[in-house]
C-alpha cells in the first residue's frame, strides 16, 4: 500500500521506541508522538529483568515473545552501543528463585520447556550468594537470566532513532482518531489534526482510554508498582534474587533495585510509606546487610495490565491502518523486541514472524 503520510506512533515507551526502530529500518518515515519526553513512564520505572519472574505461570503466547526477545537482546544492545555510545549494561546476572514450588514448576514445565532451571541446595546457595540469609526448602537457579538498565536502554534507543531519521514530537497529546470508510484518516491532538494513513497506538497503561472512542474496548488497566533504590557496595550480591514477587536487582555500580509492589489504584503514581516498609522488609529478610544501606530513591510506575499478561498486538477491527501494541503488564522490557517485530510485520504487510492469533485485539 502506498502511503501519503509518515507512520505515526503514539507513545515513546519501550514498545513505541522499538516499533519505531523496526519500521525505520524497513525504510518507513516515522513520527513518534508523546505527550511528554519519551520514556518517562512504565519503561523508565521498571526493573529491567529480561524474563518473567515465574515463567511457568505464563501462557505459551507470552513465552514465545520472551524467547525470541531473549535471543535478539545481545545483538540489539551491541548495535545500540556502537551507534550511540550509551551502554544499557545488558548483564547476565542469573536469577535465584527462593520460593519455588517444585511441584508447580514440574507440572507446568512442558509448557515452557526452553527455560533452564537448576535446583540448588543450601550449600550451593550459600556459595552462589554468601550475603543471603534465608535458607529456603527449595531454590531454583536460572543462570541465563539477564537484565538491562532501562533508562539507559531508552536513551540509547532515542539517540539511535534520531540517527535513523525518526522525528520526535514530545509535546503532543493524541486525543482521538477519525476514519473514512473504515480507513484511518487522521489523528486528533492538542496540536491540531494530523492526516494519517497508518498509526500505532503504543500508549502503555493509557492505551485503552485512547481507543475507547473508536469503539474498541481493550481490557488494559494501570497497575502501580513501586521500587526502592538502595546504595550498596558493588558485589554485595551478584544475582537477581526473588521471593514472593519481591526481588533485588544488583546493578554493576552497587545500586540495588528493590521491587516491587502490585497496587490497583488507577492512574495514581504516588509513592507510599507502606510500599517503602514492605520493600525494605523483604530486602532485609533476604540480605540483612541491606539494612545499613542508604535509600537513594523511591518511585512508582503504571504497568499496562492485561487480564492474561498477553499483550494486544494487531490492527483495529473496524479501522484499517490503526494498529495497537500494548498490555505487556509486568514484562514489557522483556517482551519488547518480539512485540515490536510482530506489529511492524503486520504494518509492513510482511509474513508475520509469529502467529499473530494469540495477540489479536478482539480475543475473548
Ligand atoms: C515497578 C515496575 C517494575 C517493572 N519491572 C519490569 C521488569 O523487570 N522487566 C520487564 O520486562 N518489565 C517490567 N515492568 C513492566 C514494563 O515496564 C512495562 O510493561 C513496559 O514499560 C510498558 O511499556 P510501554 O511502552 O507499553 O508503556 P510506557 O512505558 O508506559 O509508555 C507509554 C507512553 O505513552 C505516552 N502516552 C500515553 N498516552 C498518550 C497520549 N494520549 N498521547 C501521547 N502520548 C501518550 C506516555 O507518555 C508514555 O511515554 C515493570 C513495571 C513497573 C511499573
């Protein structure tokens, strides 16, 4: 299809940025719109673990995107560092799951058979993480789990996209869409009307609200997560440690992220004393030495929650040219590359890299 206008992307989180990259690499002129500076919402706030926390609890559709993304992350990071000089610190730190229910894991293992686990006993655990205080009945080690520093990843992507000719309009709030005979005709914004033939809605937790007036009701809702940032000595812990959905993520410079809460409070991004206490308690229970570490920061972000944690990726059922990629919930950084590839395939009219059916917008 011949396009009269550039492709518009609404939302400059990880999903919008990676999608812009796929489209720009395919030669499409791209304009990325955000109502603020890009990468200031969930994609900035997240922890940057490149895996789901308990992978056996996720459907195969999430697993497929995760596996593909895990494979491409190393080359993506290498390309970004080379192009921009910004290093997102992709690091294979491994993940220790300290509350694994072995029966549950084994029962669901075949569904996610590409995940490699090793069961570790108390002696092995102490060797892997000497600062750890708890001695769980059964722990699992996933040595291949990697992490990134997502604010740096976003900055690297932003610079790379500028080099690739993507136009950034960071002052534009998209308020709606108009169509002519079932085809996208224009985006309506606080800066006027932009005639358009293709657009991608990648507005994170705000995607459902953005599309409501088009008649598409997506069950994407904000789920607040809070994180504490502690300053520890580098090397105090080396793995990502996980227990009861609370985790510690050690960065190379000694900073440790303590995540995260799960709060159903609408679009409220406030931080709370309750969350601070909950996260500190979990951190100190795992690693008592953290009780002496100063708290550098506390923040909150809004995950784009979807009912089954499977993102919505596809074309609007009634408006051709209007696409959606959103609802990545707790895993948008981990699933980003594959999601962006799939939506770009659909927008470019290429053979899709994966079966798009599990992600369609009108699924039950
Ligand atoms: C505490 C926490 C921890 C997390 N940890 C991890 C983790 O370890 N690993 C992982 O993979 N994921 C993690 N996540 C989830 C991950 O951060 C999200 O799934 C992901 O960032 C979603 O990206 P997005 O691009 O869809 O949305 P966002 O990053 O929220 O971006 C949406 C963008 O759209 C813009 N926008 C919204 N409405 C409009 C409009 N009308 N007009 C113009 N622009 C608009 C916003 O300004 C924003 O820039 C975590 C999230 C939180 C909150």
